[in-house]
């Protein structure tokens, strides 16, 4: 009588329900198989002495062999080498169907395809319980931080810090890289990736990070938002970022198993060691990581390093000619002075972009400005707070006319006229965040010495400083009305420099008219 081939789970269920005195028809109804098949399974089990409950010795293969002895016509045929099958599946284009055909060609009439697949799944479950995904050579690099940290002490302050542990695992070979970092910042995250690619001497097709804030700005099942800097890193190395799905542990099981391994074989042995820098921690990691990667597998032949050399490394894409240079992205608004502020230093953009939002790419050495994807400016980075970096072509035309002037040159000319004229010009340039913006007024004032003479301009500067009215219009009014030639009332001992300077052109005070 032909018998339906069903899963071992259903066969076990047949034996269990029969043991509980459930009728054959009811068993068939519950399991969606024919009553004849139920009867046949029970007859075969009785003949083989197979009773419920089953002991541990009754493996799936043994049960099949006693229930269906005809499925293996030649018992001398060897069992497939599933360790080799497991390794072959990591090669591109290799499938279980292909390997089964090859096995059938070598041993005709052996395992059916369904039986072959079932035996492999049983083997794979022992190699990596809970993991059923097959990772192909050079395809994926899984990255994450270990849950454990390593303490280190700052010798100067005595403060104890906790180093974070970055972990990267190749999908096919399980070859592992680890690195201690001071924190989980974007800079540390990106630099660890660069070091990992250098360690593996190549690049995978995909990066599989957990939904870490450093790399993924917004988690989403189908379209997660990748941090701009992290995406730039991926573009530089030609790798796709495919974050692990939220609440889907199998997506990141490779790195989680890797984390467990490094905690056991690398972090635990160092638990009683005192470190005084992150560098010391990484130096201690090197020999332990080498030994971990060379440790032989339990169920498979070889080790992580041998599998890496045989499977992953030949399939990795080559590294680019230069490593990625860390760059951070920010948004800044171009102010009315056509400059943007980055770390309290001011960089110019073309003046037509006033009040526009600018995307800024920041490296250790450069500042690049983009507007709607187009680069509009590039500067050498300056770390001088309060300073300005201005490109001549970015200025409006009226500012360009005075670009050959510097504050130092302006002050030298003013002091040659007189000390109070020097104080006047310095006060005027100090009123502006960008000194160049005061140059037009300063030049106008200094050129009055050609019309009215140095002595009158110096006297006008004394009066202007005394009354706190130092704009161009103020000086021009004093000279035109001849007030510079009249004595100042009640100068007394008060210092001219101590008089507050009024910034509004129309506020002159009562002293102005005396």
C-alpha cells in the first residue's frame, strides 16, 4: 500500500495521539492525512517495536530507517558529508538541489531530495541553533557593539572610563574583527568600519548594522534612513547598507554569536587586567583575537581564519586606493554677512546665498558647502574661534573694492594721522563681527584728511570719541559744521576711551552741539 511521505513532526504526532487512544480517523482529520496512512504508520511502528514516548536514541534518521527501510536500497552508501555541504552552500550559485543532484549521481537510489534537505537542516541546527540563513562568500559583514565594556583609568585624573567594543563578523566564514573605542560616537563608529575593512583586506557586498543611532537615524522596515556620514562611508567603499530589521533577531544572529564568542575568549580572560588607555586595550586584544580566529570549529572542519582564506577573501571586493576620511555633515544658514558659522569660526559662501540653508561637509582639514546638492564653496578648516575665512569672489562688489585692505593696514594709516584717529578706527572695526564690513566707512573717514587736513580730522576724532558718535556721518557732520574747531566742554579727567560708544547714527547727545 502506498504511504504518504509526511514530516517527522506529523509521524511523532500520530504515535502520540494513538498512545492517547485517539482513533485513526480522528488522527487523520487532525493531521490532514489519510486514515490509511495513519494505519500504515502505526503498523510499521508496531513491527519495528517503536512505541510512545520515544527515547533520545530515536533520531530522525533512525526512525525513518525502521519505518521506511526501502528508502535506502543500499545501506553501504555513505551518509552525505554535511560539513562539506554547509561550506559549499556559501559559494555563489550553489544550492541544496545542486548538491543533492551531485550526490545522486555518485550514489544512485540514495536519499530523496526531501530527506536530504531534512538531514541537512538537522545538521545546520546543531552547527548554529536557531540560525537557518545561508550567507554567501563575500556577501555580508555584520557590525555592532558588544554589550560588555572594558574599564580603563585616566592616569592624569584617576577617572575610570568604559571602552566600547566594536565587533564585525563576516557572514560566510565567521572571521571576526574587534576594536575598543572611547565611545559610540559617529566618529568612532565610522573609524572602526575603516579599520575593519583594512583588517579583512577587502569589502563585502552588504553591511548589516543593528539599528544603532550612530549609523541609522530612523528605523523602518523597508526604507531605514542611513546617517549621511555613514552613507558616504558606504559609497566610498561601494557597499550597500542593509540594517537588521527591528525585532528580527535572525537578521543579526551572526554578530550576536560573534559577540558571545569574543566575550568568552577575549574579554573574559582580560577581566582582571588594569588598563590605562584604549590603545592598551587594543594591544591586549591582538593576540587573543588571532587565537580566537584560529580556534578549530566543533562541528565543521577548519577554523574562522581557514574558512576566511578559502571562502570569503577570494570573493571580497578590493579596497579603494585611499581609506575613507571622516566627514561630518551639518546644516547652517548663511547670515546677512554671507558667512556660515562652524565651531565658532566663520566661512564665506557666495553672497547670493544669503539666508539660505547650506549643507556643510566637515573634515579635519576642509569645510565644503553645498546648496541643493551643488558645491558652492570649499575652505581650509580653521580652528580659530571668532575668526573669519573669506574668499574674494564671494563678496558683493562694493566689498570687493576694499578687499586689498587689511585691519592692520587700516590702523597703521589711522595712527599716522593721530592717536585718537587710531582709536576711532579701531572702535569702528571692533563694532563688526567681520572687520571688512567696516572698511568702507573707515576709508571714507580716513580720506577726509585729504579734504580737511590731518589736524582737523584728529580733533573731530577726539570729539566723536568723547560723545560716543563714531560713524562716518557723525565725523562728516562734525567737520562740515566746524565743531572740531571748538573746545570740548568739561573734559575733566574722564578718559575718552571710557565713554560708551553709541551705535545709532541719530543719537548724538547734548554734548554734540557744544
